[in-house]
C-alpha cells in the first residue's frame, strides 16, 4: 500500500512539474487516502493548492504535514508563504521563524521572512532577514533586490541603489531590479543619471509598462517633456487603461505649451477615473491657458466637488474667474483657499489683485500685507502693493514697495516699470526715465516701456530722444496709436 502511495506522490510531482495542479491535487489525495500519515504528500498537496490560489486549503495541508513531522523545515516555510498570501502576516513570520530554527541555512526562508516583514511594515527587521539570505548566498539576486526595496522604505536610498546594483550585476536581465533602481535614484534627485543608465531596461523588456511610465516620470522631472511624452505614449500603446499615465502625459504636454493635446489627454484620464480631483484640476489649468475660461471654471468645480479641501484648486478657480471679470466670485474663491490655508501668500496676493480690479485699493493693500507677512520675499506682492498705493496717491509709500520688490528681484521688469510711473507722478522725470531704462534692459521688446520712456523725455524737453523712444515703441507695436500721436507732437515741438 505504501508503494502505491509513493507512486501517486510521484505522479502528483510529475503533474506539478507540468503546471497541471488540479491533477496533481487528485494524485496527492489518492496518496493520502492510502497513507494519511505521509507528511511529504500533505506538504506537496499544499504547494499545488497554493499555486491554484487556494491558500487557505494549502495552510490546512501544511498543518497536517508539520503535525506529522514537526521538524519538516520546508513545510514550515511553505506554510509561511501560504499564510502571507492570505494576509496572516504575523502567523507567517512565526512559521518562517520555526523553519530557520530547524534549518538556519535555508536561504529561501530568510527571503520569504523578509518579504512578510515588509508587508508588516517592519522594514529594519526585513533588511536584517535579507542580509541573512545574502550572507548564505551572495549571488541571490532576489535577496539583493528585496533588500533594496526594504531600504527604500526606510528612506536609505543610496544603500538601496547599491543593493539594486548588486542584483543587476548578477542578473543584467532583472527588469524589476532595474526599475527599482530607477525609483531609488529619483528619490536621490539623480534623474539624469538614472535615465541614462536605466535605459538598459528597455533593451531588456520594452513591453514593461511600468518601466515606460517610470522613465516618463523621470524625464518629466528633468524638464525633458517631449521625451517624457514619447515614454508615456509607449506605455499607453501597451495598455491604454491607466488614468495616471494619461494624466502625466497631459501634464507634460502642458509644460510644452501643447494645451489642446493636454486637454485631450486629461479627458482620457477622466473617462478612466472620473473621481480624481487632481485630473479635473489639471484639465482646468490647461483650459485656462487656451482661454477657455468658462470650461476651466467648470473643471475646477468638478475637482472641488470631489475634494473641497484643496486650496490650490480654489486659487486656480479664482485666477480664472478674475480673467472672466467675475471679481467678486474670484474673491470668494480666494477666501475659500485662505480658510483652508490661512498662510497661503499666493491666495492672499491673488485676493488683493481681484480687490484691486474692483477698485477697492485699501482692501487690496490689506490683502497684500497679509501675503507679505506670510512670504516677505514675494516680489509680486510687493509690486502689487506699490501699484495699489499709487492708485491711492500714496506715491512715497508706493515707491518704497517697488524698491522692496526690486531688492528681492532686480530683474523684475514690471517693478521697474511701475516704479517709473510713480516717479513721474511725483514729478521726478529723470529718475523715472532711469527706471524705464532698467525695464527696457530687462525686456527690450516692451512697447509700453519705450512709450513711457518717450513720455518722460518729452516732459523734460528731450524731443529727439523722445521721438527715438516712440519710434521703438511703434516698431514693436505698429498699432500703437498713442505713440504715433505723441511722436507727432514731439516733432512739432522740436521745430
């Protein structure tokens, strides 16, 4: 009878070797029926049940095996794997501990134990477990790769890269290790190096969707947006049902100024995942860039409906409402952002701009003051504050604000331009001309700055210079009526 049982075990092993797991189970069942105390039959039955995804039944089989033979380290290991598969991680670790107590030289158990410890979030213990495996077999690529994964969870990225280097040196075709190495390098900010060396992945397995997506993300981080789009397109060619890759593609296209294509990409992402607030927000930004403001507002509304607690979306909505001339609605949107994040300098600054557009200059100044309190180096807020003070006739205070903006950013042409007008309002034309000279040096194609320079030169009687300035303004903008009219007046005065 025992000989017949052994025959069924061997038959089961043959079926298992052919991946015919259901037939293997039947053979092991026959062996067990003939010899129910055969621990090997129970263990092997558990293996094929686990391969069939019937992990709970597999655990029952392993329980029989280790009850019959408590020193059966392989069965303890297999039991741990099955327990891990059904999420019973703590019991799995106990099973692996039993296996390595019986056989501390069992490399596979140390790796499996590390995997389960990772699932439990016990990353330092997992690292130690993988190191045991590596000490036993320094050429085990899985141990090196998984060691890197655990180190990444501990934010020990440089050490993780070293582990992945070991894995891919031992097995240059190990695509998963190459991808993990990419991710670790990206965490270190070594994007360019990572893209250059990681391209080996694509000679190994060009049909790896995750590899293409990761490559696209890294190229995006490098500002190599056109190449990123190509990588995302390759990922989409392999599988077009990932909302994230369509979203990432849309963002890269937006960076390239290809907003219509970006909107199409975001639409694809939304069709796949209509409940992602970030995608709706990104779509709104692209629509805003296309001047499709009402559609952008509608997109932001969808984002806010899904997640009303994102201050950035409320700010974006306010910006677009401001462009539509809906200034009170814009203020209300910025107020929502401020309620979520009271220290958002951007929200306070943009609120000031909307109030400014309403002609509520005092209220705008209060908002700019809040922005500056939260971000004292915001040249934009200082500049906007100066502009509002100028509109109230507080020229000396306005000049101080523009000077602050310029101290923060000496290349802020807008601040130099605004400063020039305030100086004109104070009757200081020569100093004003100097400010416009600065603005023109920074942006020589600003027709308004050339016109303003000409106006100041006209005021101090430098008619020839004024005509030259007006000429530059007209060359840049041939439809600049005021420049043409003032040029004629300057010509008359010059005679």
